């Protein structure tokens, strides 16, 4: 392996060096500073004679005398089942003081696209125990369903709740699939030490760590490292899912920090920026992460992703949530208003969506009335929500009795259906029953989205009568 | 993907100079613009996109990790072309026409490896060729030489290639052949096989473009009824994410009365493409009862597949569509989504450090979009037959903002606009096509067809529905301020009628077995039913019946169930409702 002392330029996270042999694009580089520190980087651009290197650990301490070694391979992640229960840094090195990792295999972290022909369409329900998700925006195995939040919201609590409670309900899974276990991969990018502690404490307290692999890139770790953290996490996920038959749930937080890192590198390379200064290839780059969720025909395991992102100034049209929404299969929206009302988890179901829901619910999967109930709850809540604007202008007395019923419904929907606390784990049956309790407060003939037979079976006449007697 | 021909002209190999993502430059390469080249020791497929001095810039259709300067670049001397011939249908391709099932087999893995090539059509498979010409017949380019039963629903016509000189047939062989064997020989010595090639970026020739006068019936009420698309027309479906864009496209692919469907999944979700791949083979063509796949060609280039292949997949698709158009078929082409295509252009353009236009898109964005949509249309083919391509492009405007360049440049070209609306989607009003913002410029030229084939009152009833919905839109603004009860009775009634228009007519359940496809006759009856209620109710109102009693009658609620009533019972069901509505209302005064 040849060593060069030919650095010509250091600029932000980038180092340019002259070389006299061909260097592969994306190849891994080690840079040793004069003080003996070793930093890792990756080839961003390779021309004959000169290469551009992005350095993961920051470029401080690098000068013209630093030596550069090209390792002749692209970035790899050592994978093994023993990773479960381990805590690694953002580049995949253990930081929990445990033994060294003896890899089964070292895998390229870039990953290859799954042939759409080999995929299997996701349609198996994952119960998260959160009514607003299970009932209204059902998650299925192999889906990528992001949480759109904003600063100061309890999205971490929600993520932890999902990581803790996620399960495949007994009656919905086939007998022979019992072998597949759940594993959680947690990829943190640029989160604060405090948040990290919170996560780790919760993981340890609930015993969730045993079935988890944690990748930690903290806020004060180099930003460039953030671009490899999710790839490390997903490579591990693919290995566990498709080689070891696990159902893997990957939680990536916070994607906004990841995108900031992309922008930083783009700016350092003096690229032509796209919207709001983010690189023009951000869609492709994000797709290469998100699309690594899925199921493969003939394989037991699955990769399900819940990326979390904080929308800058709560703006859903910002490039990060916007591009994410175009790639992922829906989104869960955390709403600051609900949060200030004390609703836990503060999920606003109206703009939330799970695109794969329709195929993952219903008879044999969840319950036969699931689709209709969810539709009706949506419609009724949307109507109640609309009326709230009107009430602000004309007052409640000016509204008809029917309108008042819908207003009450909207309030109770938030207080009883969405609100459940971050520690309550609701079975899907319970979620649907709460839904019926609420729907029964509406006049029976307003339930125009539910099959007659189902109304017959579940509608509680007393509830409506009680109300109209008031 | 074809790689074999035309290698006689220029063929000089070069060396890689630099690598940056999908853009590679090479020196010492004697290549023409748009030639296909093989890059590096792994032979990754690429295309020449810029030549400057000795430096040739190449966009590579595969991942370039690990590719290093100094590796060889091999020129094929041929532009990016597709293989045309029997076997295109019932197949699923990536963006450069490599069959995905074949790739799975060749790579032995569910993940897409690099440097693997596969021919676009199966070279070993044999087809039953029946000549329709005899020895001594004079043929010209575009003429039908014979037929091949390609799938159970489509008869493939083998044509004299457009670039042939034509001549007299000296031999026409009947029987079983593979695609490369000669089936017809001409006196010029030209041997014609079933397999042909065509460069994707060049439009296939046609005699003349005509004005389309027939609708592409889609079985979707709002589309057929209010905003129809012509066979040979162009349409755009812009919508923010989550507004049902893809479902709308898929509904069209399933139900539109085209002979051939070319579905391009351009930069979209892997799971979504899988749904299409899994669903289509099981679906029946509503007209013939045969599998839908038998008339479909799928092109899947998901968002994580290489960006350069995303740029080319649109061209691959439209070239295949043109090939079937030349056989005289009506082709429906869906591109989901053209925004991803535009973004691929932008990405490559920025890697080339071109001067950006609006929002970083290249300055030639508008020209490329126009070029693509212009390849659609109703054509007289060069053999005098008629064929059409209807192009339906989805657009994904960032943040749902229609003022962005891709939407705006698309709207300048297309004549039908189905505006998807996230508010409607949030309310679970599907298809979430906003009736106030959408338009179709084909309405008047298609009216004759509807009058002749559905009902002579079609234009009037449609206009009534549009007027009522417009009025509702205005009234809603007032309702937002003062509440519904403050409106006069006649306006309240209009709102009620409009509600039925929305719920019974505009909303349609794509997941319901019956409702998913609604023939125009049934759509018309639904409108008539609602209009009957409208007329009877206003009469009752004039006679002094209070509005609450009118809207309270039992029969009218049943309007919402017409959609899910089987097609052959719908007419009777509507008549019953009409009678009951009239009877109930007349009882009130």
C-alpha cells in the first residue's frame, strides 16, 4: 500500500491530494496527521493525478505533511449476529467497552438496489400499540414510514415507544413464521448527548438493547460521518433480515442532520446547489437509503424503516420532508398543537398517511371492520376539525345539533383515541373498540362509510341515545 | 437493451480520466454524441453526453463505486437503442430495457449487481410467423409482412423497418422462427427478421398527425364525465405526495380502453412497482377477460436505481409505444413520474457543471418535456393505418406548489389536467381530483362521440353538473363565514345536490370490485339520478315544502350506493330511486 504526502489543499471537510496511480471512486482513505492521529475518509472524486477526499472525523490537524493511504476498497461494514446488543459509533466501531467484533462478513455499505421483480409486496401488519398508527396509519413489514416532527416535540418518546412495543400479533402470523424475531437497529445522526442518554437509558431499562444494534453519531461528532451512519445501519439491517431471518425495524434519527451534512459536503465541493442550497442529487441520495426497506421473495426477514426528521420551522414543503415524502410510503405527523394540549403521542392523523395500510388490514390480518372504521373516523374527525374554524367565528350556539355532535366527536377523538400515553400498549382490538365507542356517539345514519352489517354488529345504540338525551 | 449492431463505423477505445458519481470522463475515445459505451473493467453501460476536445463525458447507467481512472472505455459505436419485436409485452424492464426477471436469474440474487447485460427480447424463444405477403408483392417501409400471436390478446405485426428501402418480396417463410432468423427476403437482398432496433432518442416516423376525436374511456367517472382525455391526447396529473397520484395512474393503466399499455415507473418506490408487478398478471382485461399483462409492458426504474437510467427510461418507454402505434394500435403510456425524470436531468446537468436555469433545472428542460409529449398523438402511420399514443404524465411538484418549473412547463403542452388535491385526499375523497382546478381542452372535440355512443343529453347534463359544483364552491365560501343555516333555502338545496354530486358521482372507490370501473353509461345515469332529485326537490321547494323535509327523504340517500351496484342492475336501481324520490317529495305537498 502506497503512502502519499502530497496533500495540496484542505478545505472544510475536503482534502485534495495528488496521486500517481488510479484511485477508485468511493474508495476508503486513511490520513495520518503529523501528530499521529488517524482519520478516515472516502474518495469523492477521482481524476488521474488528483483525488478529492471527504474526511469523516473532521480535517483539523491535517496539513501538507500528513500522509494519505488508499485502502483499495470501498467502505465496508463488518456484520455478524453478535452485533445485537452492541453500541457502535457513527462509523461502526464499538464504543460500549465490549469485546471486539468478529465479523462473519464485511459488506459494502453502499448497498445494491433490490430488483423490483424480486421484491415481495409488504402486507403484514406490525402492531406498534399506538392507536393513531395501528388504527389509522397502519405500519406493515417492509414499509418505510417516517415521522415528521419539529423541534421541541416528543418524537423521540414516540420512536422509543414503537421500538419497545412493535410486535407481530399472534393471530395474524402463520405458525411457521414464529422463528422470525424482531430486531431494532437504531441509527442516530447528530443527536445531542442528552438525547442519546435518554435513548440508552430507556433501551437498557426495558431490556430492548438485547435485540438492538445502536449506531451513535452525536451532535459534536463530525458532520461528514453522518453520511455513512445510516448506510452502516442499513447494511447491518439487510444482513440480519435477509441472511438471519430477523424482522428488522430501523429507526433513523434525525434525517434533517443527515441532509445538513450532505449540504455541507456539497458546498465544500462548490457544487451547483438545488433548492435551499441542498444538493441536486439529494432525492437520489435519500432514495438510496429509504429504498433499502422491503421484503424479498423467498426470504423470511424484512427491513422496516421509521426515519425521523424535524421539519425546519414546521414547514412540510421544506426540501427535506418534501423529498422524503415522495420516497417513503406515507408519513406520521407530530403536531405541536396537540402536544401543547398534552395529547400523548401528539399525532395528527389527518395529514398522516400510510400508503401500504389498505393491503395490511382487514379480515385475517387485523379485523374485518378495520378499513371501514378507520375511514369513518377520518371523515368524522375531518368534519369536526373543519367546524372548529367556524365555531371560532359564530360560536357554538349558532351551529346545528348535528354539527355539535361532530365537534364533540373531534374533541373526544383526540382525548380518547389519540391520547394514550407513551407507556400504554394497545392491542389492535382495543384500538378498534375505542373507535367504535366514539363512532357510536354519532347518529347511526351518519356512518355512511361503514358496511351495514358491521354497524349492526358494533354500533352501540345506547351511547347515541344518552347523548341526544342531554 | 441492444448492443450488437452498427459497430462498423467508429470504434476507438479510450481511458477513464475522472470519476464523479454517475459522470465519468474519458480521453482517447473516438465517439459520437449519444453513443453507448462500456466503462471500466466491469463494463458498466454508459452514454456519451458531451464531447470537448479530447475529453468525452459519459453518463453511466450503473453504480460507479470503485471505478478508477486509467480503466478502459469501450465504444459500441451505436446510440442507445431498444430491441423491438415480439416478446415486449408481458415483460418488465429496467430503464435501459434489461428484463428484470432475466437479471435476477443472471445475478442469482435479489439485489441488482453491476455490469450484467441482457438482451431486451429473448433471442432463443421461437414465434409462429404467418406471412401476409407473397412472393412478388411490392412492399414499402411500414408495410405489414406478417403476424405473430405475441400474447393471447395481442397480435404482433411484423413491419418493414422504417429505414428499409422496400422492394419486391422474393421469399416469405411461414413457420416457427426465433427473432433473429430471416422471415422475409426482398429483391434488394435485404433480409428482414422479427427483431428490429431503434435509437430511443429519435421519434419513429409517421405519415401525419391527426386531431383526436375519440375519448380514452377510463371508467373513472370524474375523468370520463368532466375532464375527458382523447385517444392520442396528453394529460398531466400533478399532485403533492399522498394525494393518490400513483393510484390514479394505476387505475388508468388497468381500465383505460387502450390496446396496449406502457407503464413507466420512473424514479418511484420499489414497493409500488412490486405492487404493479404482482397485481397486473392477476388482473383481467375488462373487455376481453384475458390477463391485463398480455397487453402491458412495464418499465421499472425505482428511485434507488442509477440516476442516468432514470433519465433514459422515458425514452425507452415512448419508443416501445411508437412501435405498437405503427402496428395500428391505440397505446396508453403512463409516466410516473416526469418530475423524477426532470430531476435526473438536473442531477446530471449539475454534475456537468452546466449553467442552471430555473430552480437548478437545465435550460433545456422545457424543450425535453415538449419533445416527449409531442411524440404522443393520433397518427396516420406510414402504411396508412391509424394508431395513437395517449401520454399521461404524473408530476410531483415539490411541496405541492404548482408554480414550479416542471408543472408549469408541462401545463404549457398538455391539454388535460387532472389536479390532485391533498385536502381532498385528507378527507378520503378519492380520486382526489380537484374539480375546480382541473380542465380538459378535449371536451368539445369529444362531445360528438359521447352524444353518439352514450346519450344525446351528455353535454347538457355534464354542464349542469359543472355549474352546480361551481355554485357550491362559491357558496362554501359564504358558509365558512356565516354557517349553512344562514343561507336561503334554495342555496341550501343546491349545496345538498352538490353534496350528492361529490359523494355519488365524483367519489369512486378504486378498491371496490364493482365501483373501480364505471362505464360511461352508468356514470351518465348517476348524473341523471342526481339531476332528477335536483329538479323534483326544487319543485317541492317552490311548492312551499321546508328544506329540512326535502333533504330528509329516505330515497335520496341511496344515490350514494349506485356506484357499488353491479353495472347491469344500475339502470334499474337509478330508475327506482328516481321514482321513489319523486313519490316521496310529491307526498310533501
